[in-house]
C-alpha cells in the first residue's frame, strides 16, 4: 500500500488481518495459563496474573461473538481465584474458546495444538501439525499493547 495514493482500503484490510493475527497468541496463552491451574502454584508463579491479562485482552472479541463463552473464560481466568487448583479450568476454557472461535472466521490451524495435551480447540487444528507451548509470552504482551492501541 502507498500512503501517497491514500489507499485506505488496503490499510484497513491490513489492520483487520493484523488485529486477527494478534489474537492468536492471546488465545494460546490463556489456554496455557488455564492448563497450569491443574496443579498447585507457588506464590512466585506469575502464570495466574499472565492468564488474567491475556484473557482480559481477548475477552472483548470473544464477548462480541459468544457471551456465554466469554463468561466462562472470564470466570475461570479471574485473578481473584489466585493460586487455587482448578482441574476443570483447562477443559472449560478450551471448550469456551472452541465455541467462540468456530464463530469468529478463524483458521484453527493458526491456533494450533497445545503440546502438553496434544489437542487443539477444534478439529482442523488436530490435523495441522502446528503446536504451541508457553513460548509466546513476549508476542502476547506485544499483542496486548497493539490490541489496546487499536481499540482506542
């Protein structure tokens, strides 16, 4: 796109594409943080806080599409729950994302398969071979910054 030509349509389509791509690590990191709630955490573990921040960054998008799924994710990733063990957090958060993402025009292969469970949030991801772990922290933090900037 060329700024001189004032190609606003090209700019708009790129912004929409980038915004959608930035949602992927937020979903991945929220799922990863939900998985960590299956066992006891220490006071020094920052995972609950990270999960809270990532979930809060993606929740407006989820809420716009599926309020019930957003409520589940919000409740399970609430920071007030703190260090409590929640064996159902991973499955409930994953299911909620699966319900919402199926309505969001996402390619599930982009989200991939969570390596700790070898499962994706939808069938298409199961066959993709792509995977994610807890390695997207910096990208997710960047995504939050960009997302908040875009929402202004």
